[in-house]
C-alpha cells in the first residue's frame, strides 16, 4: 500500500518493518485470539478511535486552520518586546503541539533570547498531549495551559534573576545561519486522504453522539444489530495505526517540525493532520491495550493499584515528563482522562515534559537543554504536590 508521494529508502523500509509487524500481529490477535481477548482488543481499538482520535483530528483541523490564518512573525515579536521575552516564550510554548517551543528554541540557538526564555518555553509546553486534553476536556486543557504559562513565566524570571540575563546565552556571531533542517515530510496521496477523512467524518459524528449518551447504533436502522459504530471505530483505529506504521522512521515528521514556519512549504496541512492524529492514536491505543489486557490477563484491578500508589503518582508524572517525545506524555494524559491518575499527576507531567521540542533542543544546544529540563522539574513537583495536598 503506497500512500506516500516519495520513494522509500532501505533505512526507512527497515524501520517500518517492525511497526508493520506489530500492526499485523494486532490485527491477527483481534481476529483469532480467544474470544474474550479478541473482543477486548477490538473494544480498545474502537474506543480509542471514537473516544479520542476523532476529537484529536477535529481539534487539529480547527487549530491548524487558525494557525495558518494568524501568520505571526515570532522572531520580530521577540525582538520588538525584549523586556517581555520570557512571558512571550511561555505563551508561545503553551500552544498545543511542539511548533511554538521549537521556534523559541531556534531563537535561543541564534542568540536572540536568553536562558530564562528557554526555561519558560520548556516549562510551558505540553506537546501533542495538549491536543488530546483539549479534545476531551477543553476546560481542563485551558486550565493546564493557563497554569503552564504562569509557572513558565515565573520560572523564567527567577532563573534570569538568579543567573542574570546573559547566563548560557549563545553569542549571535557563534551561531550558524541555518539551524532548522526540515528533512523530508510526508504528503499523502489523494486516495489515502479521502479514505482517512472519509472514516474521520462519520467517526466524529459517532464520537459526539456517544459523548451525549446517544445509542449511535440505532442511527443505522436495521443494521443496528451488527454494532456498526463498533466496527467503524475498529476500522478507523486500524487505518490510523497503519498510517503510523508507514511513517518514515527519520526526519522532521516524527519531531513535529512541520509546525515551524521554515518547514511549512514542505508539508500540506491536510497531510500534517493525518500523520499527527495517527501518531497520537498509536500511543492512545497502547495505553488502552495495556490497561484492558493487563486487567484481563493478570486479574489485577489496575485502577485499585494506581489508587494505592496515589502519593507517588505526581512524582511519576514528573519523571515521565523527562522522557523526550510526546508518546509517553500522551499515555499519562490518557490515564488521566480514564480516571486512573489524578490531576496532580497530569499537571506535573504537563509542566515537566518538553514534548518533541526536546529533540531539536538536544541537537542544537545539548547542555542548555539538559539544564533547562532539570529546572522544569522544580516547579513541576511544587505545583503537582500542591494540587495533590488539596485532593486533586
């Protein structure tokens, strides 16, 4: 199934092989495994798609439409308002996705902003997990974003106050003129886009119906007996996972550089929505399967187990935030949305995690990235356990 506009290299073929193997194994288990196991896998896939993926896709469509209309020159904004670079960095970093944080990191590498702004943006950013939270609990997402901006700004100002504005600042003359390597992005064929969005449209309608406690199967009349909602969700999840499996193993598509203005010419928004939603779906499905199959096979009540370990969950959320990339953070958010971990763990993870923005930060300024990440742990622990003490 060739869904890409460009040729596949041998390296990418090898990288995709293990993902396609996992995808094939999941399909096989969902069909030929013992009935209870196969039904659990099918239900997890369908729920992941109808309860999460369709809302993430819908949110991405709205967000990227607004982003394309805004066209804000971040570099000029930071230059004009030098005194307010720290709060500006925090606000841009708090935007869903990693594009804003990557822009600020680029400005730091170019010597245009200080270390305080670097700390502010890494503290405020939540990465792609923000789309998941925004899609399922928009009020909570806005609260997390607001808190992240405040905490990021205060942290950045404190760092500048303690270390001075020029601490670890990179001299402009020492920086390369070209720091963003866009790589090759994915642009999907028209038939793939039609199939993906063709499943997304009814999936979103079914997801909204389920959210409002509607019997969506009844919408199909005589076909209701065949549980069409379940099978649409199941098919949609498998298609998203296949798209994820076929993504190239290297390049900016996996580091979310598609949000950077310098790279927009390399990827079409409609394709960007497809691969980002499919990436999120892969991690949500993993979280659903770990919980559902873990409960089924072990006989252990994982919800009760998490409850017993509740005092440690905020710290665990903060520690998971140290892991580069958005995948582990999406799992934490999924567990929160499923009621398995408290809000204190979610907010701790949101503040400590840097999403995909940490990858280019490590590549372009490794010492700064390491120190800034450590600094984000301090406010993350304070805020997380502050909420925990008040029962959240």
